[in-house]
C-alpha cells in the first residue's frame, strides 16, 4: 500500500489542481487508501470518476462526513467549512494490494490524460 501511494504521489505531484494526501513527517501512515484532491483547473471528481469508469477503472468518492448523513443532519454541531469543502474534492484511486504495476500505470495514464 505504501509503494502504491508513493507511485501515485510521484506521478501526480505538481500537476495543476491536484493535491496529494497529507503525509506528516512525524508519522508513517498505513496508506489504507490512495488518491488525490482536485481543484480547478482540474476536472471535478465526478467527471474524473466517469472517465475512469469508461476505461474500466473504479474511482470512488470519499466518505460523506457524518454530519451530512441523514441520521445526523439535525444533530447539534459547529460549522465545519474545511471538511465540507475537502470531502467533495477527494478522488480515491485503486490501491488494492493486488493492484499490478501495469494496472496502476493504466490508472495514472487515464488520470493524466483527463487532466491535460
């Protein structure tokens, strides 16, 4: 999982509108999932998921925050502008431990083509 994420990070680093998942220097993540955040000029995550799907690749949305889910919509809470913004911009990418190098290269190529 760490290798997969490192390859995604290397390939997508510095692309306009693409942000990498944070990796604080004081910790080592499990890399349970991999992906990117998107902002203009990059296409919206929904559009990128559609492009991936058309290429036979699954890209998933990030989890909807608890306070936006039906059972909790009326629960007391403070304003949460950061999470309200970020969750909609996350595109998770294939990162199964069974993901081959060739499959990951295809994911990267499709995403880069969509970003160009």
